[in-house]
C-alpha cells in the first residue's frame, strides 16, 4: 500500500474510510467520483501528479491491480516464470 495512503502502516485509515462508505452511499459516491477530495478529508492527501481511481468489486466482477514494474526490475528465468 502506498505510504501516503497508509499513515499508520496498518491500513486502518483506508479501512475506516471503506467502513464509512458502506454505511453512507453519498460518501461512497463521492469517493468514486472525486477520490482526491474525500481522501484529503480523511487525512490521506494525494501527492501532486498522482492519479487516483476508485473501483468497486461486486459478486460478479473483481478488479485486479497490476503493480507497476519495480525500479531495477529483476529478470526471471522461464522456470521461475512458470511458478
């Protein structure tokens, strides 16, 4: 998790926001449409130049986030890739 998104290192801030969204449809709609503003309201300021997109999983749709290629990427052998 991005450091700016996880102030305490335990995911509590994000979990708290998700819990609030589950109770408040208007807050959830705002988070989906304008995440930077809502995150700032919950003391999670988005760094300049960072684009934030919020998507919601459902029973019939799951989003998988492909992480960015890490700096100094490591080459893997075909055998390592097969696992």
